[in-house]
């Protein structure tokens, strides 16, 4: 049976200015899963993430880590944050040390690890995020995409069990975005639980095991990516678009080129495998 590693139970949260940001939010995340959270601007994704490692305290409801309500006492929060790491949406909220090396080593140093272990973790994180050549650079001089990668490196070096990425590919160029997704696959194969938010429906569809859709502070759907994207009313309500693979698939079904019963393609190769050979298309 699958094990729930982290869970939001009936969360309600309003900011001090009374903006209601979360309403009846319940979400179970399985150990080792790849979960994508989709939702338009202001839907509540970042606010939910801040609840997951105790940065914000819900007005009611709770966060459970491995079945236990999290404690908001400072010692317990330090322990929790070793297990649940967040890469913030805005890298400027994450980076504060003078140089890239110092920034990435800050967390591991605070864990009380040996100098050797800290150096080894920082080097690995630099390689994984392709930032080795930036290690001596002052963080405030980095480009936005470089800051984003360094902030990811800082969290990786902590080696948390659950890693939460808030819009990780926003601001990354196509190559770094692709390489980041490969890094996520590697982390996932090492058994990490990964939660990310994104506006990229293609990425969410092809990468995730499950998707949760947020709208106006609520989770309006949670489940298998293919099943969610086959519900047009849901996609419309959440102001989302269809992944291009599903749009093409639907088009092929409408034209009668593939039977409606054809499984949804997960990759470009699946999509092409489903369509008839050229001579069939010409006679269609
Ligand atoms: N510090 C704050 N004080 C008051 N209201 C806030 C604050 N931060 C966020 N909000 C409000 O809370 C709601 C949820 O915001 P949140 O940042 O969680 O959305 P999001 O889904 O992450 O959006 P985006 O896709 O733009 O990142 C919005 O209405 C937003 O205006
Ligand atoms: Mg956000």
C-alpha cells in the first residue's frame, strides 16, 4: 500500500489583510510521487507550499508529516525543514549569502555536517544544477535564470525527502529547463517525493504521476493527469489549456484518424505511433 508522506487536512488560511488564500484544502501526497499543482495566478499554490514546511500557520486544519501533525515550535520546524525543502518562486527570497558557494553551503553547514560532507554536497549540487562555473560569483550579480538554478542547488544540498519547487522552470531557457526536468527524474529515481507548481500544462501532463488543480484557494480536482485533462469543464473553470499532445490526439479522433478508444499519448512518439501511415491519411 502506498504511504502518505505529507498531507494537508482541511486547511483554511487568510493573510493578515484578510485575503482568503486557502479554503478547505486537503491534499495527500504519496511517498516517492511526482505531483504537479496547476492553477492560475493567485489560485493559492505558493501559499499552500508555505504551509507544507510550516512557514505559514493555517487558521484551521493541519499539515501532517508521516501521519503526525507538524509542530510550530522552532526546534521542530528546523527538523521539518531538513525533510521538506522548498525552492521559492522568487529566487531573491532564497539567496542571501555573498557568493554562490556560501549560499549553497549555508544549509548543510547549519546541519552540523562535517566539512568534508558539506563540500561534497555543495559540489554535487553545483554539478546537478550546472552552476559550478558560478561558484565564486556574488549572488546579486547572477542573471534571473542563474539565481533560480543556484536557489535549487541550495535546497538540493540539504538532501530533503520531499522537495517542493514553486514554478521551477519559469525564467529558465529551454536547455536548462529540459536539464532541470532530467534532474527531477534523477531525484525521483532516488526515491524523493517531488511537488511542483507550474503554468506549463505540457510539462505537468508529461512529467507528473498526479496533478492537483487549484482555483481561487481551493483544490478543485486531484488525480490522474490524463483523466483530468479529459474534463473540458474543469480545464475551462481553472483557466487552463490542454497539453498539446492531448489537443492533437483529440483532433485526430475528431478527424477519424485514430479510434476514440486509443490511449492518450504521453510522449510525441506515442502520438506519432497512434496515427495511421501516410498512405492511409491520403486516402482518408
Ligand atoms: N503576503 C500576502 N498578503 C496578502 N495577500 C497575499 C499575500 N501573498 C499572497 N496573497 C494573496 O493570496 C492569494 C493566493 O496567492 P498565491 O501567491 O498563493 O497564488 P499562486 O497560485 O502562487 O499564484 P501565482 O501563479 O501568481 O504564483 C492571492 O489572492 C494573493 O493576492
Ligand atoms: Mg505562486
